C-alpha cells in the first residue's frame, strides 16, 4: 500500500516529464531560438524580454532555458549542462536568483514595488537576478506604472523575462522597453513528430494517424497535445489507434472531412446538410469538426492555382462561424447555417474579377 502511494507521489505528468531542458529541444520556435542564440553568442543581451503567443507554445519553458543560459557556469551560452547544480535548480524553480512570478495572482502595485526593491540585491551565485513574470497582462495599471520605473533603468545585474497570451493588454510604454518575441502555434506535423518520439521512448504503440489527430486537436499547443496523449493512454493503455482518438473526442475521420469539403466545393447544399445531420446523430463535436474543415480548406487554398476566390469565400465564412459556434446554444442549427452560408457566399464573384472582365 505504501509503495503504491509513494509511486503515485513520485509520478510526473508527461507535459512536465518531456519539457525541453535544452534550447535545441524546443519545437516549432526556430525564429526565437536563432535570435536568442545570436544574442548569447554576441553578448548583446537585452535587459527585458517579452514572450508573446498562445498557451502551450513554450513561452515559460523558453524563459527558464534563457535563465539557465544566462546563469550557467560557462555562460552566457546557448549550450549548457542542464544537470549542473545551478541549471538544475533553475529548472526546478529552486534557485534564489531566478524568481518566477504569476502575474494573475501577484498583480497589485504593492507586490511590484516589493519586486522593485528586491532588485537592488546582488545575485547569490549566478551572474544575474532574473525575474520571470508570467501572464504579465494581468497586472493592474498602477502595477504597470511601478514596473515601468525599474525596467527603464534596471541594475546591470537584473534581467526581466515577461510572458503573455494577450499582448494587446500590455501598455505600449512596457512594450517599447522590451525585446518582443512572438511564439507561433506549433504545426500539427511537428506535434505528431514529437508525440511519436515520446511513444517510441516510452514503449507506446501509436498509429501515425492517431498522433496527427491529437496534434490537430491541440490547435498548436504542445502542452495540450501531451496532456491529451496521456489521457488517452490512461484510458486505452499502451496501444493507441486513430479510431480511439476520434471516439474519445467526438471527431470525424479525415475521409468524412474530405467528403464535406467536396460537397462545399461542389456547392451541393443537400449533401452538406446530410453530412451535418449524420455527424450530429453520431455525436460528433461540430465545433471541432468545423475547425478541422477550415484547416483542410486552408491547405487546399495554399496548394490550389485556380478557383482561389471560391476557397477564400468558404474560408472567410467558416472562420467567422468558427468563432460563434463554440458558444452557440443551438450548435446543430448553427452548423447547418454555417455550411449553407458558406456555399451561398462562394457563389458570389469578387469585385476584382468583375472589374477585370469589364476592362477586357
């Protein structure tokens, strides 16, 4: 009994277990990595960084890695030993020189003033005192004003790394004093590739299409993908099929998405509505299905050399409905309306095409 309790207490979830411990392990943010590597190599290290992007794309992880790169024994350097004591402590959140602060729960002016006062103290063993402030957009206006005073002219031994999912809520006065990096949603292919690596390492048998389905479901978030993967393994065991993923999350098969795509391109309202009814009866997540449909149409738009106006009209309509459907009180009816409206809008010719014909 005690062994089981100890085992449960020591268990580390997959998203934490597979969190990158080196810059080279970060997936899908090459533009950020290259800039930071160059800065570390040249010594042109800013006093404040702002990492912007959707959840689960690696902002907080990159902040920790940058802290390790700055304070490692051979640093500042992009290559460091993550097992050396100072890097290990930074990674665990136990290093006294690297303070991680949650902006959502520490957003008052008093707390920022305390932070500002602590900046005067020299680091205990590293080169810098580093403040990682997550969800910085949650600070109050007064807190931002107090923060501005210290990031304008910080002590030379202090570095700030801010992270946010809502950069529009960060005052321009703060933005102008930071080097800003935009983290992109991670592609489905890269997420599936990483999950395949995890599966191989941990002795899991997973169909490629199952991993692609998880990646698509994650909408660009590596953390969400790993969390979903672990949840599926808990339910289905160490063998995972595509049908398992689709069944668990109520998603249509790729072949069914392709069937609806062709109905839209053919402007076949009757067929599109029949597919919508079939999906609804099968308990398909219509909001998720609509997002998958958008991805397929977007790929076709990039690859197509003709009939872009039809694809563009379909995508514009479906993207608008994609923002409405998750909050709809009548998902079944609104999904049908979205398909009909998309077909109707795709019949309209763009003004540019009409003008081009008139000038012939």
